[in-house]
C-alpha cells in the first residue's frame, strides 16, 4: 500500500508532503494503516470535502491511497475534517 499525504495552507502557507509505502516502514506502523483507512471508510469518501464557509489560515489535506489495484484521492479542508478521518491525518502529522 502506498499513501501520499500533502498539507497546504495555514498561517505561513507552508506545504508539507510525505509518501509512505507500507513495505518500507516498520511493521508495527504499517499494520496501523489498514485499520485507519477502514475506520474512515476512505475509499467511499467523496473526492472533495469542504466547509460551507471559507476560513483563513486553515490547513487543507490531500490523501491519495493506492492499494491492491485501486486508487482514491480525498482533499479535505481542516474545518470540514470528518472525525473518522482525523486519526489518519494525525498518523501522518506525527511522522
């Protein structure tokens, strides 16, 4: 499984990008990702999740997951971040 994570925006407008391949990280970390994706129902989320109003200095997250021949990208604003997706975002922010 390969996951690309990008965070843009915020007060300074700094962009952060990370790509993780579960084959190249420790097994205890790699084992967490499938359950985080399942809890978020990631492959059934819409491609864009936005807040009803724009808020300055908020982050925007973009996740692309490639797994077993399927690929899905979700872009979500911090203000509209579903609670089910938050643990996956936090997993990336800790690394």
